[in-house]
C-alpha cells in the first residue's frame, strides 16, 4: 500500500483502486496484448474505452441527450479562449463573475475577443465571498455568463447555481469541483473541467456543451479550437489524450461503484465538515480566510494565527505522511485539497495532526 496522504491541488490524488487496476492492466489490456498507451485511437479496443468513459460520465451526471461530451486537450486554460471564439456568435459581449484567480484569468483571455462585463466581483474583500446574485448587473444581451464554481486557489465555492436569466447560457469552469456534488446539467449551456483534480491525469479537458450552442465559431477560429469540429468527430478529429481518457473511464466506474455523485457528495460533506470543525474549534490557532457559506469543500484554505509557525507546520506534517499542504503562493498559508479520491482516513489523520500541533505550539 502507498504511501502518504496527498493534499495536492492538482495534479492530485487518484483513487488507489484505480491506480491498482491500471497497474494490473498496464502490459496487457483485456487480453489485447497491448498497453492502452500503445493502441491506435481508432482501433476497436480504444473505441470501446472512450465509448464506455462517455457512457459512464453521462450516466453519473445524467447528461441530457441534447448535450455533447467532448474529450479535449489544452487544459481548462485553453477554454478561456475557446469559449468566446465559439460562443460569441453575432453578439459583442459576455458577462462574467469575478471570484478569484481563475475567474481573472478567464476574464483576461476573453477580453482578447469580446467586451467583458464583470457583473459582480468580490475583489473588494480579497475574494472571501460570492456576491449575492440579486446584486449582479447582468446584460440581457450577453452571449453567455461565465463563472468559476470553485476557486481552487482561494478556496471559495459557489453554494448555488446562478439562474440563466433572459435565456443567457450559463458557462461554468468546474475544474476543481466537477463530479463532487450533484448538478443539474440542463441548467447550463456549457460546463468544462481540466481533468487533473476529480477526473484523472492532466492532459485531458472535459467539455459538456448544449448542441444548439455549436456551429457559431468566429471565422478566424483555428480548426482545433472549434467545438463543432470535435463534436462532429466524436473527439477523434485528431489523436485524443488516450491514456488520460482511459484513467478517467476507470475513475467514472469507481465513482459508480461508490454510489455515484450523490454518494460522493455525502462523503465530501463529511470530510469538509471535519476539517472546518477542526479549524473553527482551535480557539483561533487556525483560521479560515473565507466567509462561512462559501468555504470550498474541495480546497480547504487556512492560516495559522502565528505565521512564523507555518514552515514548521508543513515540515512536521510531511514527517507524518501528510504532504502538499502548502497554500498557493498568491495567498500563502495552507491548503488541503480533499478531492473525491482523498479517503476520509486522510482527513482524519490531518485533523488529528492539526490538533496535536496546536496543543504543542499554543
Ligand atoms: N480553472 C480552475 C478552477 C483551475 O483550478 C485550474 C487549474 N488549477 C485552471 C482553470 C487551469 O487549468 P489547466 O492547468 O488545466 O489549464
């Protein structure tokens, strides 16, 4: 058995069972005599793998028939450009909610192609809350509204799905909370997520797009950045990220076995609950930087009251097999990413370490 409890924000922990299965199939996938990495993407073996992965994802998220599932590359970052290129059509502007680092990067890139209307921002209080929806200044003629459901760096998560007011399609960067809680896909025009948190290895980006939004790409859109091209080719216009798709398929099967997204959401609630309780009950030794209703259940960001202890905290944690807890350099402090694949034992081990550490250093 491995090893350590890995709290990395991404690439992140994968289910042990999935890694073990991949290991057992490494040299010979299902009697084919080949490793998945060696297979032609158009051969019947890989076609079965990608078909099953899509089928299982559709089942897990109950994706309606009028949505395409695309397995793309370029990371979530490439979506920041693909979105306006493909969805602007004859409109001029888009609406965005600014809740942190990833929202800002999405805004910066979209500005190259569209007028960007920031409908609400929590930058005034350092991205510690999500502005109330009633206060958003929305444009009824926007091509779409973009938001980031979970800010991986700030540890800020939307507790609600915005409304698709005036029929303006909702577009969501779900990179760091995809498959972690139930969402009604039919409320969205497009959902996207880089794989390296809750899906599988980096190198794969999943896009779920409503079919009526396809076919509107700006004429200058590169072929490889056109959703329609990938949709028409069932994500096989060029060579897709075959091995990440295979691992993603194993992760989807693992999720189904554990009770699907509903089951996973209950575990995630429990894990986040334990950790935030430990922070809250530390008499201020640890504190959360985010307003309570918006604290992420995936990326638990916290600080130590005495910042001079943070390096010791990290090195002691590492000695206890609790790794990758350092917060992003933009915000500092600690960040415990507790994605689907983080077992509850890992969170309990962290909580117990935190309590001991606080006792020793109070
Ligand atoms: N959006 C969010 C919410 C993220 O967490 C990340 C990566 N951590 C990105 C976008 C960028 O993803 P990528 O590195 O796959 O381009």
